[in-house]
C-alpha cells in the first residue's frame, strides 16, 4: 500500500533543523569527523573476510536462546546458511498485511499514517495524557512553573528540560512506580524571552545548569486505564543538575588525567551533562549515558580534545564566562570528567551517583545490561559519532539476588571491575557491496565479528597506552586496535527474550564522501541518511563471548526504495521509517524503535516490529510527535507506552515570542518538552 509522504525541507544532516544541531550537539555533523585514525576501515576489513563456509566453521556460530529456551548451533554450516541462524519460528513470510489491526501479538493496532500534525498522534482506539512537563514542581518548596519568572533555585526543584531516556521502576506503594528521566540539553532560545545568544545572563546560565541532569519522580497509575500522574513532593523525588555532586569510581578514579584545581583527588565531579539514553539494571538502578558533552567546553586545543570534538573557540552557551571549569585552556582535565555512564540508585535519595570509569569514556548513547549464566552483568554501548565504534563491558563480579542492604551495596560495585571491549566486524559478501544498498547475492547483509579487549582493571591490552589512558581516551584505544567504523552507533539493547543484541545505527551522510570510508556490509549505503539496525548473536549465546555473528535486521527508508530491507518481510505492507535512534522491547519480544531527524517528510515517531516468527520484519508505526520534536525514552509495558517528547517546536527561526509549535498546552503558552503516556481507551493491554 503506497503511503504518500508529506514534503519537508532540511539542509541539515539526518533531517534535523539547524536549531537542533546548534543546541543539541554543537553542530557535530558540520565539523570535521573526529575520527581521523588510519586504522582499517570496515570496507578494508571485509575485503579480506573469509568465505561464509570457512567463517562458520571457525566461528562455530550459535544463535541466542529462543523464547522457548532452546539454542540452535551452526557448526560446519553450509555456505547458503545465514550467519545469524533464524530463531524458532523465523519462517519465510506469507505476505500478511501490516495496514490493519492484525499483526504479531503486541503489535495488533492500526498503524498511524505519516503526518506533520502538531500533536502526538496515536492509533484508533488509543488515548493519551501528558504525565509531566518541563518545569512542573517535584520537590518540596518548589514553586509552580512560571515561564516569565524562572529562577535557578526554582528549576532545581522542578522537572528538567528536554527529557530523553525514561525508566519506570516498581514501588511498594499501591499503584505507584518510580519514573526516572534524563534531561539531555537546553534550548535557551525557546526557554527565555528576548534571549541574546551572544550575551546570556548569569541567571539564564544557572537556570540552564539546573535544567540539565536527571529527575526522579514517583507517578500514580489510574486504576482503570494506563494514565499516569506525578506524585509531587514524594520523599523519593529528586533532581540532579549540572552542579550536583557525582563520584568517579572504578579503575581510572583518582587518575592524574581526572584531577582539576577544584578536585585534586580526581574523584569528585560537579554535574552530569547531555544525558541521552540509558538502561535499567537487574539490581534496581538506572544507567545514564553522557553523550555530546564536548559542546560545553571552550578552547580545546589538544589532540585528545580534537578526537572528542571540543571546540577551539567559544561555546554556544558561553558557560565558560561564568565558570572556568568549562574553559579547557584553564582546566584541561575538566572535560575528561564527562562522557561516562552514570549509575543512579533511585530508591536512595541521599546517595551520590557514580560515574563508572570501567565502562570507558566516549559519547555514550545508552547502556543496557544483561546477565551471563553465572550472573555477571554485561553492558552494551554505542558511541554516537560518525565512524565511531560500539563496545561492551563484562563484569568480573556476580550479581547478588535480593534487596538486602548487603546485596544492594555489593551490586553497586558490579560496574567497577571487569573487561572493556570494542567490536570489529567482518562481512561475508564484500564483492557484492557497491554503496547502493542492494542486497548481496546471498540475500542478507551479514557476517561475523570479534570483541577486542581494551583493558581489564588496571591492565591495558592496548600497546602504547596505560589502562588509565584506555578508560579516559577510549576512542583512541579503539583507533589503535582497528575497531570497525560504524554509522553512528546509538542505542544498543539486548532482547530479554532471545538475548540477541540490536544496534541502532542512525545515519551517516559522510559515508562514501571523498576521503571518507565507503560502504561495507554492515554500513551498506553511501551518503546514508536513513540508517539501519544491526542484529548480533553472541557465540554460544554467551554474553561474555569474544565473538559473534551479525546481520542487518532493518535497512531504513521508504519501503518503495530498493535500498531498504525489513528482515525479508514484504515491503509493501510496512510503515516508512528513517533515522532509528532509541530501541526498547515490549513484553512479547517485539522491538520498538524511536526516530530522530527522519528524512521522509513525516514527523518523527515510534514504531514496533516483530523480531521472531512469520511476521519478523513487519514494522508498524504507533505514534508521531509534534512539530520539531524527537521521540525519546520509549517504555512499553502491558497497559501503556511512555515516550519523552523532546524539543517540540525546535524549528529554525523559532523563539519564545514566535513559537513553531503550540504543544502541549495550546496557543499563548510556552512550548514544553514533556513525558506522554499512551494507552487503550478500553483499558486492555497494548497491541493484543
């Protein structure tokens, strides 16, 4: 079924507005690619790849356990067999339509059509409520939001700006849960009337500091629906900002590379910045990835500053005028204290969050753990930059079960000891890759890979680098060992049902340009503006394995474009999708995908796709977000879907006085990033 796509224009990478590029990542895609290393490009790596037959014989590839608990072993597999063996029920598709409420369990809804409506559009039979908006008070003593009378003190007690990652945790109070939210960045031009970007005031800067960080807020469920409302001033509610205390832990804590004039110990950091996606641990904490932290630091001149994308001049927000720690010329190590995974205990409002150095420093998009068979956590992570890498960390400690104080204290040390790895991929059809996205002759983009160890504790595995250098300059370690350069690895999530790992590769419009890496089997399109999702299966279904098989699960874009692929599902029945960003799983094992900067003319949205069974690859759009907004933080529960509607109205030329969106409160009210809950009108489960 042909879906006519509305037309939008954009001169910016990934379909983002210039305003988004300016405030979210400091125009990262318009600066030179930070990775100028001469390690092998993926196209060079796969050119020497083994044939599928020999690769399969040496790798002894094993798929992950299926939902039924079995595993399929592919030893000495014939060359016609896929490198990632289909899970049970992965039969070829029978042409089932995706345009109705029919579908895989959990995805039985009528897809939302592509649109440019200034609202959250949901399927027929569903409704929604705004759970919480930017500026709503959550701490005792915090005032009601007043756009014309903002103060830093008020904002420090109110829900932060530009909500991204969301987590919902259980609470032993009837009908209540704990909502944790990231606040990635601030849009000062959409926050303050008459904002002068060349001369921000101290009060505006301090409000922005308070609007960054994390929020913890208890929410109440309405008994007969999926509606959620905040429980303001609950004792667990908490705000962490750019000036809150955080602690560096793990093998690099106390390193000379992390010491500053304000912190000669190298262990105490003020604030967390640009928290993008994250993860929820099996032991009840949340993880938060510090992503585009580089944009906050001025006057970066060193080689390592360049590799991490620090500007050589003034920053957009001019924070360096008000605190010297944001001036690399005065405090060269302060930026080294950002770019980590932060672990927060939402159940202890007095605890100090930890920045886990054992997980490496780069532009962390997310961090979602799974457990090995003996109970050790493994965390998968992407570095959201053109031609950068994806990683995993394998802990050396086992998780203790239960919620006793001893168990909780032990589990808060799990991410401080272990081995950090980076991925190197090979493809099995290099001769068939021409940059157009055309499928190889074997019918799939697929291959194998290895996890290259970078450091274990205080032992470096990278020649010429100490362990501390590996952790603080992890990108350089990846360069040295020849990791595979990818198309912006963002969210990386393991399926809780099958164990397969899904990597969202958002886009890379530099792929194939003069002097830049060309297409390879994992990144098969030059000038890639729509992105893809890679599916990975660890050898022997062992998360601590040093090898894996992979294949592309989705190659995004308009289904009528020959250079798209939906796990082999009939393309005429799927929804168009562009720029996959965050991914999450529902209770039935379906993958849900939020988009960022879609380039197909429609607003960004949230999509569900079956990962197993005869409908594997059937992708259906569940919602779209308002003008200028991005879909973030998806949580898919039995009875509700939560999304963080980030940066609504972030359109070129928009200001507080001339808004580009009137969401969520209508004309005459300031545009406010918010969390939205979507649920069925009849109160039944989502998609069944």
